[in-house]
C-alpha cells in the first residue's frame, strides 16, 4: 500500500474523483479491473492507472499489469527508459540519482509481475525463458539503480530456486550397467518313504546386467535386469538327523525387477523398493537310494526388496535386501554400477 | 537360552553415544560434538545444539520456535546453562528384542533395559581446555555372571587437557581407540578386536587434530576394576585423513594382551559423506589371536559396510552389511545383512528399528538363516 501512496503522490497532478477511484477506495479491486477491462484504451489519469495497476496485481493479472506499467513508462519516462536500457546493455555506470523514484517503482512492479508469472509455472516450458529474460533485465536495472537491493536479491533467490525446482522436476531417461555379488537361499525336500526332510540351499554368485528408466531430482522409476551365475551348498538343516550334503552345486538364472526410488541427497544417493522376479535353475543329485528322491521347489520366486544406492558422480554402489513372498528366505545383492 | 540372549544383547548396546555417520552432515571429527575426541560419551554444548537442530526432526516443536529457540532448550532438562563450568546428562536406552520373528522356529521376545547412565562434566578454560568427565550407569549382566560382575559400573571417567587446540591429552577410563566406533556393538568390527560395550580401559590418550589429519595414540593398562589376570594391556594408534574435503580415510592398529590371550588388530576404514546427512561407513580388518596354551590361536577377518540415507530431517534409513571369518585358514564365514530405520522425532528422543538376517556359508553344511529385530527407545536429558 505504501507503493500506492508513493505513486499516487507522484502522479497526483490533475487527478479527479471517478467511479474507478471510488471502487479502489472501497477496495473493490474486481470492479476496478472490470472498469478498466470495459475500456482499456481510455485516457486514464496517472493516479487512476496506479489504482488499476495495483488492482491487477492484487487479482493476479500480472500480464495486464505489465502492459499497464509499460504504458506508464512509455507515457512518462520513455527517454529515461531507453537510456537506462542502453546503458545497462553497454555495461556503463548508472547514476541512480538521475532517475525518478516513480520510475524505479514501476521497474519494481515489472520485476514482481514477471517474478510472479515465473513462479506460477508448475513445469518446464519454453515460455519461461522469455519471461525470465525480461525478469533478468528488470532485476539488472534495479540493481544498477540500487533500488531495494536486499528485496531484489531475496526475490532473485526465490526465482532461481523456483526455476531449479522446475528443472529438477523434469524426468530424463537414464540407464546403467551393474555387477553385483548376490546370495540367496532356497529350499528343497528330500522325500523318503517314511518321512520327508527339508533341505536348505545357500547360494552365492554374481548378477550382471543393467537398468533403464526415468528419473528426476526426486524420484527414479526403472526396470532392472541381470543374469545370475553362482553355486551353493545344500544339506539338511542342522536339527535334522538325516545326512544329505552337496557342495558347489551350479546355479544359473535371471532376475527382473521393476523398482522405484526416492533420491535423498544432491549426490544422487537413493533408497527405494523393488519387486524382483527371480528365476533360478539348480539341479540337486538324487541320493543313491531308491527310498529317497529330491523334490525341488518352483524355479520362479517373487521377492520384495529394499534397495539403496550410493552415488559418486556416474559410478554407484548398490545394495539390495529382499524377502521372498510367503517364505522365510532372503535375497541379497551388493555391487557396483555405472550410468551411461 | 536366557543367558545366551543376554550375552547377545550385551553386544548390541552402545557403550556410549557415538554416531560416526554424522560425517554426512559435514562433521569429520568427533571432537566437534563430544568431550572425548574419539567420540561417544557425553555431548558438549555444541553437540547438544546440533542434536536438537540439525539432527532431530522439527515436526514436534512449537511452530513459533525458531532454530535459536530450539538451540536454547538443548541443555540439561531443557534449560540454557547459567554457568560455564559444570554440565550433567542422563541417558536411558531400552529395546524390545525379537528373535526368529514369525519363524517356524520358536519366536522369542523380551524387553531389555540396556543403559541408564548419569554423567557429570566439569570444564574450565577457553574452549573447554580442561575437562573432567564421569559416566556411571547400569548395564545388564548375563544370568551366569550375576553376582560376579556389577550391574552398575563406571562406563568412563577421565581428565582431559587441550595443550593447544590441535593437541590434547586425556587420562582415565575410556573406550579403546580403534576403527570406526559404530553404535552397534554387535558389529563384528567391534566384537573381533574386543572394543565393545564393557571393554573400556584405563589409559592415556593423545589426540592430534590438524587441518586434514587426525591421529590418536592410546596406551592402556586394562580396566583396573577387573582382576589383574584379565586386564588387557597394550596400545593402539588410529589415524584419519580428510579426502576430497568431506570424506575420511583411516587406519588403526592395536596390540593388547592379558595372561590368557594376545590380540593384534589392524584395520582400514572410510567414512564417506553422501551429502545432506547421508553417509557410508566401511571398515575391513583382521585380528590375530594367540592364546596362552595355543588352543584357540587364529586370525579373524571382518568387514563392515553401513549406510545411512536421510530422506528428511530426523529420519535415516540404514543398510547394514557385515562379513566375519572366524578363522582365515577355514572356508566358513558369516554374513549379516539388515535394513533399519533411525528416527529422531525431537531432541532427546531416538526411536530405532533394526533387522538382522544372518547367513552362514560353509562347504560342508547349509543351515537356515537366523533372524532378529530390535525396536529401540533412547531418551536423554
């Protein structure tokens, strides 16, 4: 409101009471805007133009306000404006004392209008570049005029932060190759004539593959796939009296996981979840007895896993801890990857 | 089974309050926040402010409180100290331990009061040049040792003097300086070299804190409250160097012996700053053990990889991966893997969940993994 008072005083010569002024006095900004909209080209007094400008900003009609402020500048300070634009472009020193306060206020209005327009964008757009260019021009002019420097700096910071936020929200396609040490446990049954015995198979190996997906600065959605090669030892659980043991039984397979992560630091480190489907093939030898045979579980397993990644530029370490659905077993992975 | 559980949980509790992962907030040296330069034990005034502001979630604070107001309330019983020479602290930590949760094997649950400490600190001179720290508290004793070991004991008591801001000398009962002082004393990296819950020792610690180097030399004579034959006497050296301005790389060596065994431990470690509070801690080491009669001579090997990822203020997601080989000449080894969550809803309160899935690898046998989880509450005043 101080702005209004200042501008009203500066532009007060010849001002007269009007329907517009009455509406403004009553803080009926909508009516002020309606009056202006009915006849925008009417020859308003400078005081009325200030009322209209303020009302437009209050109502969020920033582009109309820009037009109005430009109109005010052109009507009152055309030469001065051309000079300062030219001087700023040439990098010349500006004598802020040589410019009237009212003009500085109009520049401040324009800075605010463009700033608020930029802040209204919720996603990246080519239109932002144009508005940002104008914003930067008025920011530069106000800095040269040493007008409300602290406020201008703070507003600049907010605009920069908003532009960065918009940039951060943009999803980009990403892909990487990875190599992991993995370990998983499965179960089998040693079926006997008298009694069945549970067997535990503890495997370890490597899983080589990669992932592709989309990520922005906050989230990562992707599909990860890798080929497993490893081996494991199998025996009856320690509590069982039955003796069955095999070492280094080869195991092959593949793992496919859709996943989603939340990126928690500017380094790109992230935590998330994956839903791997793991196919493994591993053949256990039947015991040399007609009374026993091996019954292996389904080769396909469904897992829910927690995933974390520690990013160091394009390289990353990753760890995965998964638990099989409807089973006690777990799947682990620890490895290295590189974004391309 | 109960004594076994208690032996196990004794290994779980932190001897002192030491969060080395806060390198993720830019704190490379423990001296920033603790009176003890190797970390753990009472927080200094700055440490309490950091704990109240940077570490704890602000969600429960009154909305009208700014950071300065929160910092002012970080003292003992929410008060701003009115003098500069005395500080006191009280700590409680308890947890629910669940073994074999939801398993076909028997599930076991119990609540453990793990820690109840009262701490007093006297300090004088510029930048706390002279400090005296006493920390007395409760520590549960396994059933089989009841009556032989006290449940209430001095966890630490020492005097410290900073000769210069870079050099300090500390003498008294303290944790041995070795490797990364992670909070989990269940960690193989703390078990193998015997730097756990109740392994404090009387000794003299020299500390150097330079621009990019930090070094400790610790000479110790064992815990003088123990019987003479049990006291582990020796010394340790630990060195860390700042790398790329924000990370720390280090190495430690420690030699100690009593009448029954001799340990030579050596390790290398890294503390990596992943920015905005997230960090990775990693350590690999070996411990050569010689027994007086040669019956249990062996070299143990361990590895630790611990991650703290911080999605928002006050909240940390953990990933804990450990490796342990009881005897390097044998093929058997154990890997422990587990996720966890650590939450500081407000200053003076920590809630934590840790799951542990332990797998044994052996060419001869294959056994089911063991499972366990802990739900911890930690309160300090």
